[in-house]
C-alpha cells in the first residue's frame, strides 16, 4: 500500500496524525500530478521530434534521440521555471512599491 | 497515492484545521504556478527547440531563448491586462 513510503497503514487517531496524513497525501498527489503532466509533455514533444515517420520498431537513432530529448526537455522546464520564478519575484516587489 | 488510508476529519481540532487550510492554499498556489510552467515550457519549446536534437543538454542559444520566451510571455501577459484595464475606463 505504502508505495511511496508513507509509513503506517493504521488509521490516524489524534488531530496531529490526521493532519499529517492529509498533508502527506496532498503532497504526494501533487507530485504525482506534476510528474504525470511532465511525462505526457515529454512524450508529446519528443515523439514529434524524434519519430517523424514511425517504422516497424524504434531505431537506435530514435532511442538516442528520445533519451537526449527527454533530458533536454527537463533541463528546458527547469530553465523556464527558474526564469518564471525570478520574474514573479520582481513583479511582486514592484507591486509592493 | 495511498488513498486507502482512512482519515477521520472530525478528529481535527480548530488549530490544525486552520493550519491545514493554510497548507492547502499554499499547495494550490504552487500547483497553479507549476501548471503555468508546464504550459510555458510547452509554448517555448516549440519556439526555441527547432533543430535536430543532438544532445541532452541545453546549449547557450536554447537557454537564452527559453529565458527570453518566458520574459516576453510575461510582458505580453501584463500588456494584455493593462490594455484591458484601460478599456474598462
């Protein structure tokens, strides 16, 4: 059951335990959802890039392209996230002035 | 993932309820931002990664393009909002 190591399976008793359980579930579902979107985006973009004409099986070149593309997409995502975060910080500072 | 763990919300005291709703608000905000980053990555990838993929790392041009793409997207977003505001009078 605890696929992601969320500990005991006994139902929580105290208020704190209930709260912690909810927070843990919330965070693991958010992370899962995020990963799911990322994977589907990687699939969409890298399929388009690496497999323009699908053959009867994946060629070595296509496999290498997919691996590179996947790493590149994640690096790209991180760069976008960093830039967005930075800009949001600047904008909220502007709002305060 | 383990949605089977039964939680009894009625066991929550007021302080924990308050804290939970704060955490929920924070997580919702984080999720919204991540959602934006996903859609930005989608848009900017199409604009910036135009050639063949030969490496798993971003080259300098791609990195700069990603940054410019995000910055200009946000400029555009603000410009639209500004103009909308002016239309309202």
